[in-house]
C-alpha cells in the first residue's frame, strides 16, 4: 500500500466523522421508537385540583397570526379560574395592539393581560419579553407558546399533569407540528425535519439518556425553577436551549410529552427559512461557547452529551461534509486522487440508505406521515434540503463571531408570517 497523502487523511477524517454522527442518530432513532412504544400507554389522568398556570406569549409584529393564537389559548381545556394569559406585545409597529384589544373585549370573563412595550422597555428580543411577562405572572407554573401557535385543547393539561407528579422535573415539553405542511415542497421538507428532530433528538435522548431540550414553544416550567435561574438570558438568541442547560446544571430534569401537541406556521419561502435557521445556528453556538468550559471542567453532567453533540454537528460534521464534498467533486474531474484501497461508492450509498432509514423510522411514529410520498421526499432531501443546511450553518457561524466581535446585542429575529 502506497503512502497516504494529505487528501487521503482528510478524506478518512471526514468519512469517520460523518459515519459517527449517522450512527449516533440511528441509535437515537431506535431509542425514539422505544419511547414511542412506551408512550402508547399514556393515560389522561385528570387531577382533582389543577394548579394556577400563567401562559406567556411573546409577540413582535404578529398581527397576521396573533388573533388565532390567543383565541386557541383562551379556549384550552383547562379550568378557566386556574389560568391567566399574558401576551407581551413587544414594540410592535403593526396592528397587533388593536387585534389584542378587540379579543380582550370579547373574552371579558377570561383572565387576559396585554403588555404593550415600546423601544425603551422592550424590543430587545424574546428573552427580554419573557422576563417582562414573568415579572407580572402569578402562576406556580409558567407555560410558553409562540405567537403563531394553535395548541390542541389538551396540550397544556397534559403538560401540567406530567410535571406535577415528579418533583425532579424543572420543565416538561410537548410536540410541535407543521400547520402549513401542504403549502409547498419546502414546508413538506420542514414537516419531515421537525418530526425527525423530535423523535430522534427529543424522544431518543430522553429514552437513552434522560435528556431533552426545551423547544421555543409548548412547554411548562416550574416558577420555583425560573426563580432559581433568575429568568431568561437576554443575550441568548436560542433562549430555549440556553435555559435547558441551566436547568440540568442545577440538578433538575426535563421530559418529553408527545401527546401534548401544538400546531405552528413554518417558513414558506427559502429566504425566510434561511434567516430563521441562521438564527438557530447562532443561538446554539452561543450556548456551546457559554457552557463548554464550565461543563468540561466540572463534574460529569448529562449536558456533556449535548455539548459534544452540538460540537459534532456545527463543527466536526459540518467540516467533514464540506471536505468530503470538495474531495468528491475534485476526484470526479481527476484533480485529486484517493489512494485508499476500497470502494467509496459503496460507503456513500450505505450512508445514503442509513439517512433514509433513520428518518423513515421517525415518520412511522406519526399517523398519516408514513406514506410512500414522504419516503420519496426523504430521499430527495439528502441532495437538496440537507445540503442547504451546510450554507446555513456556515452563515450562522460567521454571523455569530461577527456579532461577538462587534458586540451586537440580542434583538428580535422574527420569522415572517404568512
């Protein structure tokens, strides 16, 4: 065997990294399926008495969707005298204020509070808006919903019934579904992506490691937990991931309740999708940078897996895929030569099959999603949607470090509504 070149070593590095992440995900997908089987035994154990819950909805220029969201929350299957709804209309310049006032006038028997902020008191992002709402909230439990959400009537009740039974739980999270999944091929891809993420990353990690991460919506926290944490980090764009890490660091845990479902609107064009996903990347890198030193220096912690997972996705896996794609293209045009003696086409085909398999496992857990059309969409995603994530991840990393260097403060990164 001839001496390996730099190209050979780079190719081996990328190959091992990519396969490591794929294998971790297939293990998580299988674990998610086990969690799904167990969840079929879920019982709606109603409480004799329900605790008081404050529902917070941070909103910035959400006039297109806020009305439907507020009405669905007011009509949740939860004792009306044991819940309050607080909408933080944060420095909005659209007609949100008028829409909210109109709803409040129609639902006079409900405990509904509207907080209108300006560019002095608000306008500094979702975390700041949540802190504003939290200061006036009266509930022993705090529920969070995004401004484009329409939860199923039982969503909040299922979360409360779960968290109240286990003192170790600092938070419980539900599932979010794509309301506009049939709009176009992009929303169909997003629908598959979100289902895959929740059954792999949420259910899979919960089953395997007792670990999951708060999403941006449809979750409940104990008030005592938020009191201990001092509220949300106003510098965090991905405030949900950041507060999850702090909950685990303080010794509490989080669990996933897939029976609690909310429907949300996803981006309907590529430009909006890129902006949203770039924000997610920047937010997760902030969390990674903030906690990696303290966690690695401290005692063993569940969050160490997430730290390593984030690192593998945003740095190791991303770098590996870019290197692999470049070498693959150069090799096709005979500009570089790989001297490692095995058939790379077989390795590539196997990785492609593994990708389809892990996503298909997650689709089998959702009624109406396990059809042939979705399987074909998964096969297409590998070459299109998944590759678009490379651009988003690179853009997000550059954006994060640019913001850090220029000391830009967190602000509203609002997803355009339709």
